[in-house]
């Protein structure tokens, strides 16, 4: 299997797995049971991971909180901020290209009285900072923009957005799930108030993630989503997933060893060969800042569903894993103005540090044959080639 779906999930690094195993076998105590050695060993693992993650973000350990993953973090943040701050205002600003976890949660808040403004995107997936400033009112309590898009890799100027948020006294939440580890960035210096992360996007385990909540200047208060015990300073009740937390900490620690430039070089090689060797191939958002590993590629008149069925040995997707079973065109691409037919003919490829040039060469040959096979039997493609469309 050639795995090119790393924005959906990643292989667990061997060092991460080795870090986790002791807390599944020998040191299996409850991290809240400080009265005995096994509990203290588990607690030490949790707090070590918190230090590792805080060091990556450049923030205090008191500003890092653990959850089951980015989706829970997003729900915690959006619902928690709404509950805490709706008395000050009911207006939230975002775009229609956010992750479905954001969009679905905002739809739920809308039913509770929130007023949502969706900024437009240009054909490259960029927002307008001028439109953002015009959209802020005295009723605005929150703006929500992902750092990098999970389908196209397009990077938003979060530091500039943060400056606007600070000046206008609006909370800025950024879904940073895809960006972490893929570009040099220090979130603690960025001005972002709140952001989230998920371990399985960076060679850590599934089912664990967290949120950074600014506590130093302009401290942000969030109502808990899950109540129970007093874990996470009463922000998120529940028994600690010690092994997964330890593994996530190790995954963050290893990000300093990552070489995004190497991955980007492979991505460019992959894209250039496809463009050169398959006619009517387009890279979405090719000329704007993108994640080093992400390519969203249109093969004209080749439906992504049909292409994927002809490539059983290549792991790819037509969009976010959370909506991969959806037969509707990508909400991200349509928000960028891509027409429905082209959106349905677009495929996301996402690389990792484990992707080899040999795998890419093999994938390219398989893709070429599959595209040619589909087009040879396509009346629409023949009409297009004959200038009848």
C-alpha cells in the first residue's frame, strides 16, 4: 500500500509507541491516584507530556489542556466560549471552508441565538483581511479561522488576524490541527488566543489531543464541555488516557527533528510530474502558501470516486476523512469558487516523512494509467477533446 493520506491520519512513530507501552503494561495506574507509586508514575508521564507540548508551543504548562482530540477541543472551545461570553455579544466570524467540526458546531450555536458571518474566499482559498475588519461589530465575541486547510493546505495569515483580534478585543480561535509540525511557527508568540491539536496528525496515537488556552495576557475563560472530576483544572473531567498522552508528548518532542523542506521537495516533484505527464491537470491553490505535504489535484473529467476505485493500492481521499463518504462536492473547493464538476474530480494527496520518492514514482505511473483508462471510456472527455463542451 502506498500511503498518501497523511492529513487523515499518520503512522505512529516507533519511538512514540515505545514511550506508550510502559503505561499500558507496567505503570498502568490512574494518573489521579497520587497516593501510590503506580498512580504517581502515570501522573509524572502526563505532566512530562504537558511540558513537552508547552515547550513546542512556547507557552506555560498551565495553558495546555488534554482532550480526546481536535473535534472535542473544537466543541469545547466554541460551545464554552459561547456559554461564557454570549452576554457580551452573539456574533461569530468564520469561513465556509473550516473543518466540519467547526461548521457543524457553529450551526448548533446558531440555533441557540448565535449570529454567524462567513467571510468569502478568493479562488486560492484566501480570506480578505479588509473584509474581516469590516465584519467586526460591537457584538462580535469570536473569530474562528484555521491555520491551514486540511483539504488544500492553504495557510491563513494567523498572526495578522491575531493583531486585528487584539485591537478589536475579539477572541481568536484557530484550528491548528493540520499546521502543527508542518511549518516553523511559535504559537505562544502569535497572538492566537486559543488553538487545538490532535496527536494522530503528527505520528502520535489516535484518540488524544488538546487545546492551548491563553492565560497570560487577556486570559480566556471557557466553560467545560465535559464535567466530572477535577482533571485539567476542572475544564475536562475524565480518567487520563496516560499512554496516549505520553505518546503525544513524545510526538511533539520529535517535531523539532522534522524536516518540512524534504517533504515539500517530494511534494513539488510529485506535482510537477503529474502536471507534465497528465494533460488537463491542475493543482488547487498552487501559487499561494501551502502546507509542505498537501496537494489537492484536479484531473479534468475524472471523477474522484472512480479514480480511487481504480487505485486500490494507493491510500488517497477526495477530502476530509470526516466527510469522505459524502457524494457532494468538497465544501472547501466550492467555497473557493470551484464549480461542482471540477470539485468532484479533485483528489487530495498528503505526504509524510515516511513517503519515499520510489513510492511517488510508483503512484504516478498507477495514476497515469487509471486516468487514461477512465478518459478513454468517457464520452464527456471525448466531447471535451473535440471542443464540443
